[in-house]
């Protein structure tokens, strides 16, 4: 009986025999120069832009504020968003004396009563400053406060962040200090219910203890934008703050996590297969990490904690693909003992090629949709995954196997060079 014909749609016809081994040297050289270029781009960015990568406040510390802009002339019962011009926002902040900040457009979807779901075009302002009060403003405010209330027998004036702690022998009212903050370019938060506490001295010491808290950078920039941009009501949508010390710790921990992941991968491969396979996985893993970082450096894309998570995911994906290839090489090494190791590697790569294409393409399609339609951190994660899937699939085919092949031929095939020369010399003696 004739075999039934199946009408499958093949990506590659069965029995393909591509020569991978013969291309190993060429692609190895290409990978080397791409890695050098990626590392070099970090130093170019440091020279041109002032930082190796576009670190977010997760790593370098500072404040990040997202603003939406509403039309002041809209009816009271109607919300009308207007688009913001990043250039005008930047000019307004520079005019107010802000420095070291970065402005970028940001858009998101929002349900608005009577309008349904609309796209809001806002502005992201990122600054290395953590507090609203600069050291100069703090000093100016302290001096003016001490001068204005020198008759109140001040015992203590101390700043902590955006808060001024005051101790005095006589009462100081909230309204009396308003002028001090205005002259220093600051705005104090209302005391609210705390005013009752500040109106009475401490029973033990007889001192009045007061805290004047300043509004943060979000409010400061909000007032600046509303003053300079006519007819605009700036609304703070989201504020994030990370101290510089915490940012440095997060960055160092992120780097450590990458090296720990690579170490565990090496240990796993050494146990799962044998030590010959581990160096190939190490080279491929480092290659993937360097290449993804290079893509972030070239495109100047935000590098956040989400980016680190994506990079770890890429490493896991690449190693999974590499393990499948190594497993096939090991199986064929047992079955095809009559063939050279180079031929076994070629056969194994041809057998898993379609599988690698399908898994990589499927994952790439999903993350591509996240990159196209996602926003914020979702897009950041998807962008790293898109780049990582490409380099991960490539390194599994063209970097891990040749390193394994070199190690196997160099250290596990035949006698060592010294012993081979000695054997040849003995054989040549009469």
C-alpha cells in the first residue's frame, strides 16, 4: 500500500542540509565586531550625552512627573484635554531656572465622561532633583526666617528634605511665615489639623515645635507651566521619586542578578550535560546581554528595572534554545559515532532549525504587538524582548555550537599536543 501523502505546509522541506559549520568563523567575526561596537557605543554616549545608558530614575535617582493639560476655557462640567508641546514645556522650565531635566511626550488612553475612550497626549518631565527646595533656597529661607522671627526666641532651624523643623519659645503662626516661602520661590503645604498642635507649647520643655512642609517638584513645575502656558491647566497624573543612593543600589543589584543568572546556567549545563557544553552557553549568554545593551545604547531607550527583567528573560529564552540544540548534538553523538563531530553538529542544527524558527517567531510576534500597542513599561519590556529574541536565536545557532566544537576538538579529541609530539618522535626512532 502506498504511503498516504500529507499536504502539510512546510517552512523548510524535510531533509534540508544547510552547512552551518562552514559559516561559524564568518559569523563569529561578525559577532565580535558587533559586540565591540556595542561596548564602544556606551563610551560614545558617555562623551556625547553624559551617561552610558539612558538610565531612568530607578537607577540614577530623581523625580519623574507625568502631566496632562486641560483647557481652562472649557465648561466646568466638561473635561477637555489639549495636546502639549514638549518644546514649549522645556522652554518654560528653563525660563524658571530648572536645570538637568528631560522632557518627553507621553500618551495614554482614558475614559472621559461624554467622550468615551480618548487618547491623552501629556508630558513626562524627568529631573535628577529629589526635593523641591534646593540648598540655596533652603539657606535663603532659613536666613529670612531667622531674621523675621528673631524676636520669637528661636532654638532650632533644621531642614530635612523639603521640611523645615522649627523650635521656638514663642508661637509662630502659619500665615506669618508665608512671605518667607514666597521670596525663596517655595510654597508651603497648609498645616490643616496640625495647626492645633503647633499652637500649644510642649508641656515638658515649654517649646513650640512646628514643621513647615514644602510642596514637591510636581507642584512647583505645575505652577511654572500654568504661568507660562496661557489657558492651560496642568494636572499631575503620576509622580515617582527614587533617591540617588537607592538608585545606585538598584543598578548594582541588577548587574549582579545578570552575573548570578549566568553562573547558575553554567552550573546547570555542567550537570545536565558535561563541562564541554558550558563555555558555549557562557559565550552565547554574554553575547546576548551585550547586544541587547548595545541596542539600548544606540536607540537611547530608557533603561529601567523592567529592562533588567526583560534581559533576564532573554537570557532564559536563549539558554532554553541552546539546551535543545546541545541535547540534539549529544543524542546524535551517540547514534552517529561513525561521523566526524563537525558533521554531527551540522546534522543536529538542521534537525532543530525549524523548531528554533517557530518558537522564536511566535514569541517575537507576541512581543512585537506589545511593543506596537503597549505603553510605558510594557513597551520597554517588549522592546528588550524583540531585540533579545533575534540575538538569542542567532547565538544559539552560530555561537554556542562552534565554541562547544572548539572545546571538544581542542581538549577532548585525541591525545594532547605534547603527548602527540612525543609519540610521533618515538615512532620515528629506529
